[in-house]
C-alpha cells in the first residue's frame, strides 16, 4: 500500500513539474515576443502625441460644456 502511494505521489509530482515547465515557457514566449514586437512596432514612439490629443479632446469638451476629464 505504501509503495502505490509513493508511486502516485511521484507521478503527480512529475506531472506538476511538466505543467510548471509549460507555464514558464508560455509566459516567456508571451511576454518576450509580444512586448518586444510592440516596442519594435513603435509602441512608445508617439507617446507625446497622446498628450496633445488628450488636450484637444479636453478643449472640445470644454467648448461643448462638458467636464474636461
């Protein structure tokens, strides 16, 4: 009985190690490629423009009588 419990525990541990390995690989693939690709595509190049666009939208709302935020 104790041998079968050890075997079950070892099998469960092996499976969990495999799951953890897969999760680490997928996480690395998602974070590395996606974020790197976004940077390469110019994710941060037009950050200044966002401030200008927001200011224009705020001004439009003020003219229409709405709140600026």
